[in-house]
C-alpha cells in the first residue's frame, strides 16, 4: 500500500487538486468497468472539493455514491452529510437517484439504519462483482477520529460488521451517528484524506509516523487501502 502526502499552500489549492485527483481516478475506474464507486466524507472540509468536482465533465450516470458516515438528523438538516453532498454535487449534476446510496441516520432506530445500509452495500458488491469501493474520501478530527469512528470506541474495534450506529463523544454534535467501520473501509482500493487547518497537522504527523501508541489510539491511523492512501493537507483553514 502506497502512502503519500501532498501539502498545499491554501485550502483552494488543496480542493482544486483533490477535485482533479478524484475526477481522474473516477474516469479511470469507470473507463475500465463502466461504473465507479465513490464514498463521500462528511464534515466541512470536502465541500469546496465537491463544488469543484461538479464543474468536471464526469460520467455522472455511472458513478455510485456512498457515505462514510452520517449524522442522525433529517437529510435536509444543515449538518447532514447527505445535505452537504446534495447542495454541492448532486443538485448540480445528473446523478441517478438509484446511484445515490443514501445513509439514512435514523434517530428512532439507528441499528435498523445501519443494517439496511450494510445490506445495500452487499447488494451493490454482489451486483458489480466487487469486494470493495473504488475510491473513498475521508476527513480526520484533531482527536484522530475518521468517519464516525472515535478513539477507544467499540465501533473502532469492530471486526465483522461493516456499518454500525455510533455516538460522538460528549460535546461533539450531533451525537447520533451511523458509520462505516474499518473492516469495510479497509477493503477500499484507494483512499484520499482531505485535511485543512493548522490544528490538525500534529495528528496527521503522528499518524504518518505510525508510532505504535498512535496506531492503537487514532482510528485514522488504522485506515488501510488495497492500493494507496493519499493525504492532501494544507495549513490554511476554509
Ligand atoms: C463527519 C465526518 C468526520 C469529518 C471530520 C473532519 O461526519 O463529521 O465524517 O469524520 O470528516 O470530523 O471534519 P471537518 O472537515 O469538518 O474538519
């Protein structure tokens, strides 16, 4: 597994390069098999990358979109990861409804939401003959979390299930989450981390140095990909 880091001088430069990198990978995958699967991260960082991707001339009808995690809120909530993708990407391109694999974070029954999403992924893999996603976008928190896998959580330690309900640490809102787990994330062919903000540089440095104590503490340090993990980093905030 390759692991490379690219440092950019601004958030705009990071986002523009990430949009080009992701678009090239999508075209390569779609060119080979007639479709591509892309897993979108939530949070704030990816927004500008998604907007810049929407300007690209991609085979939108042949891209299947999934989500690394979701908050247990309504899909039109301004803190929903689906809403971020919808505002910046889906609403601007002709993305087929059936190709938007929406993670429905239900507060009422997060366990059912997780089971249903895992089933959707398994059906997709069976239908396409794949055993992992082509490309995944991830973010990282200053505590080393990624997706909604938080340090020391049982979801981070999960070894079998692919999607689980989760609860963010006290003070991290919204608390209710649904998240992909490492057994699923680490089946992905290529993963790109988008990291913006000086406050995150220390955690990225520790993850990349792969210190033993970090590998056990930071979920982002446990992420692997079949082919490569690419870190796109900038000091500047958005
Ligand atoms: C989420 C994300 C989460 C995010 C990091 C970074 O739903 O919050 O999946 O893992 O990527 O917290 O978030 P920012 O991009 O907002 O810093």
